[in-house]
């Protein structure tokens, strides 16, 4: 079995992925993705991991907040709201990132198609 050539020689589509990866537009796309995903994922996991820690090692989550509803229930509800909000924000941001990717894929300055 031959080793695939990512420069397009043995590629049915004739795409030079190395050239695409080295392009400035692709690097901007990766930077934009990292700027969005790293803080978002950190916030998401941080708040979700904080919940069991607060429940297990503190007593203030047991205190009533509104009537018989404790702070634990309010925190859990806020986690659901946060999840839906982050999903909505991600869908909008991913549409923007998809447009950037389409621009890169359609960039004629990258000589990546076979003649």
C-alpha cells in the first residue's frame, strides 16, 4: 500500500492540504476557533465541575433560597440555561467559522487543484 501524498499527486481531488494549512487565512481560522473554544470549554467544565464540589464540601448549597427550593436546585437550573445559551452561541459562531472555511476552500490564490 502506498503512502498518501497530501500534496495532491495521488489525491483524487488534487488538493494540496499542506499549502492550505500554511496559508494565512487558514491560520486565522484556527486562531479564531481557539479564541472561542478554549474559554468556552473552560467555563463550561469549570462550572459543571464546581457543582458537585460545592454540593459535597459546603453547606450553603443546602440553604433555602426561595421557599423550600435550595441553592443547589437554582444552580442546577442555571447550568441548564448556561448549556442552552452556550449551544446557541456556538451555533452562531460556527456559522461564522464555516464562512471563513468556505472562503479558504474557494480561494483561487491557492494553487491546489489539478489543471
